[in-house]
C-alpha cells in the first residue's frame, strides 16, 4: 500500500461522512445489502458511521483507504470501520462486489456476544482488516443466489 499524505504529514483528501440513517435506501433496519455488477464503484472519498464488509466476488479494484492505496482482488473481503475513509480509484471491467453495511450498534452487539475482545481489536488495529474467502465464491456455492440478488 502506498501512503498518500502531504509534505506536512496531513491527509491530502477530506472525506464526506455517510450516515447509516440517512442512506438513500429508505431502510429502517440495521443492515444494508448491495450487489454491484456492471457499474462504477464510488470514487467519492468518504467515511461512514457504520461498519461495512466488502466482498470482491470477481475482478479487482484499487481503493484509497485512510490515505493508503490498496489493491483488492477476487475472493478478498475488506472490513471498513466507522471513520475509515475510502473510495475506489480503479476497477476492472468484470468487477462484482457484495457489500454489507451494518449499523454500528448492531455490529458492536454481535462482537460483544461473540468475543468481548473482538471489537477492541478491530477498532484498534491501524492497518485495514482483510480476509480471503479461500477461493470459494458465494455465487459459485449458491448458483440460485445469483438470480435472486437485486442489482443496485
């Protein structure tokens, strides 16, 4: 990853903040699910007041995440925390992404139920949190799911 800061050590970009309750989906729940295919991912540098899991099902994309460039590829999962700042600067034509946004309070409730130290660890690590889905695509595992997922 390449760090993008000014000569004075200040971030180059200012981020827009997206609030869960003000999302344009009009959903009054604790989760927002998106399947992205055949469209450009957002290039608006922004942060959230919620957690977001981004699963790269196909293709690749370059994210600017907390002033660092990060290349994401097929089968990779990235966990974005509240106040992480990001946007997509490049993407392959065949990119497919599943995004699950989780209201902060709901994610914290789950984390405490699973392991009381999990949330503290997630929120305190400085590097982006990345996972690999071990080469199994959800759409390969569940072919019918591809037909039932709504495109946004």
